[in-house]
């Protein structure tokens, strides 16, 4: 259903307003049960992954490329000047779409049959969260668990950087920060925390022979909290050259997932 | 030499003007032989690595933390409102410093004795270039070579993301794009290109037994040029889950450097 709109203040465009205001958007999107996808490829992947579109927003020239995925949802056709005034930036990848979030699955559902799980404590940057999802998906990890303060993986930028990996990866929020790691251990996972702690062993050694693995990563700045670092069954390090303090979280997660994916069986 | 300045248009502040204009800054900095470092830790690392400061710019409260590295260079002390008007953004890490670039070393100097070298074709994003430098340094790579169109690793954002790895890593620009890989082969390097080409072998296999390795990465979007892909001695892939098209360049370089650093000897 194509609907040309020329007034940026039209109420039907509310899902797309002020996209540059990250904090406002995170609250608004989660509270209203929506997320935004940007660019033809990612929009298409969201539809293919079974998410229900609330609406699409694009300039006329992008319609043909996405026509087959529109279904029953309204398609707001706007000039670029309108979308720029509405969203606050130049939508250079052409198409935007608003989708309904699905309820987060339970921990039981997410962990059912999982052998390799990534657990993120407080990764607060959406770019990093997206990169981590993409790497974990590429390395065939089964699921991702997010601590309560970890950034939203369905935020537009996280989706884009992750190339839509968040649509197919099983993931959920941990209900409780405090007991999260002991709870995973009790469920039969060996929790391995990436850290610079003095008793950390090389990651290859830490994951060797582990059947059900929960690989645990901390935040960009401070790394893991003391509680999580100590609560993990093992502490592991990616061996690094002398004088280098750490890798960034996207690089560290890629290496750790690569090593974990190749671990020898239990 | 502390010099309070209250006028953002003061000519002595020219090195710090319009920092948000990436294109303008890249040209201006390279042509004027300077680069900027931001934040106490990175500024300190630049001094410790032997770069000569042209000047420092900061609010009064940051002076004590950096006083020992000032040397003879002028320190422009400005209110935050002045630095914001001058630079175009809020300098939240406190201190900025302008340093003299050093002349780029020759290829011979950079490759002298090197066993593991990373070669970047057209990585155009400063964040990615910074992340790649940081990962290569962490994995004890000896040198990095940049194709003519690769982004500047001494651009402020690249330095910051790389945590100053660019100061200690040996690197230079390749004088010529066309013959770069055959030239490296002629110098005794085995050039291994990361690609999705049909004849690519798993990276572990490709680097096994290689003495002098030149690991070759392409741009964020299109990957390697056809010329470089075919000119490489080998094509290699990081094995990925079905349905995933690629890792981002920071993640891919971290994994590839990790694997290469652990390769069995020739």
C-alpha cells in the first residue's frame, strides 16, 4: 500500500522521528515494541527472518527493489528532503522499515541444545554489539546472552554493523546480573571469562575439552566486573605481544569465537 | 610554556580548527606534516614513541596530568567553550596535541627482518584502520603496508581506536598499487590474500609452513580488487558458518593475525 506523504510532521511517520537521538530512540523503540532496519539488504533479511513490518519509509526510487517484501504493511513514500527533516539525517542507504519486536525468549529456550554460547556483560556501544553478533554468527555460535546493561542489539546501528545477524541468532537478556554465571554453571555450562586477570590461561587451553561452553566478555572500557570475573569457572586470555594492553571487544570476540569453534571435543 | 588563549580565531590555534571535517582535516594534516592525538594516554604514548609535539591544547584542569611531557612545545590553555568553537566538538577526553609527522620509511626499511607483514588494500574507514593496527600489534606482526588509497593511520580517530599502536608499529605506504604483490613475492614473501574466491583454502592451511608471510586484506565493502586477489600467491578464507557472507574487516584481521602468529615454522 503506497502512501505518498509530504509533511514531515505527519503522525503516521512517528516511528521514524529523530533517529540521531540515540538515547531517545532506544527508550522509544523498546517501549513501543519496534525496531528499525536500514538499507535494502538488512530490511529484506528482517522480513525473511519472519519479523512483521509495521511500515516502510523510502524515496520512490527504492520501491522496486523491495516491492516483493512489502506484504500488507503501509509504504510511506517521501522525498529525500522530507525523510531528512523527519529522521535528522540523510538516509543514504535508501530504505527504512519499522518492525515489531518479538517477545524475548526465555533462557531455557535460548539454551536448549546450545553447545557454544557467548555472554556479554556491559558492552555499551551499538557498533561493538553488532560486530560481536556478526562474528559469533560467522563462527557458528548457538546463542548470545546479554547482561541487563548491555546495549540493544536491535538498535538500528547494531543491526547494520551486524548485517542482520541478530535476526537469526538466538539471544535473550539475562534476567539477573548477580547470579548469571553461577546459574549457567549450574545448567552444565563451563563459563570462561576473557580477562587480563593474573590466573588467566591462554584461550585455546581454557576451551580445550569443554563440552558446553559459555564464553564471557566484558565492556569496552573496564572489561568484566570483579564479580563476573571471579564467578566464572575459568579465566582466559588471548595471548598478546608485550606492551599491548588489549584488543578491542570486536576483535577479541572474533578471535575467541574462532578458537572456541575449533576446540577439541569433551 | 603555558599560553592562555581566549579567542578561538587566534592564528596559533590553526592546527586544531574544524576537526569534524574529516576530508578537510586529512588533506590539511598530511600536507602540513602534522597529526593530532587526543586524550592523555594517547598523547603520552606519542611523546614516548619519539614524536615531536608542535603544541598542546587543553583546558586548565588537564595540565597537571600531562605536564611532564610538554618539553619545549607551547601549551595553549583554553576554556572548553573556546575549544568547542575551535574544533567543532566537545573535547571530552580533555587534551589534544599536534605532532610533527616523520617521513615515511622506505619499503626496504620496513621489511628489513620482518617475518609477518599485514598489507591493507583500500580500507577507507579510520576506525577500521585503527582497529587493524591494534590487532596486528597485539599479534606481534612486524609491519603494515598500506595501498595508496588506504585511509591515514595517523588520523585522530584511527590513532584513538588503535590506542596508539600506529606509533610503535613499522609501517609505510606502498609506492605502487599495480605491482605491489608481485614485488613482495620477489622479495621472498608468501602473499596470502583473505578473500571469498572459490580457490581459497582455510587460513590455517594457507599459512602453515610459511616463513615470510604477507597477509593481504581488502576494503570493507568490496573486498580485494581482482588484480590483488589474483596476484597473491595464495587465497585464503576464514571458515564461516553457512549463510554468513563475511566478517567485518577488524574482526577478520584479528582472526587472521592470530592464526598467522601461531603458524608452524617453515
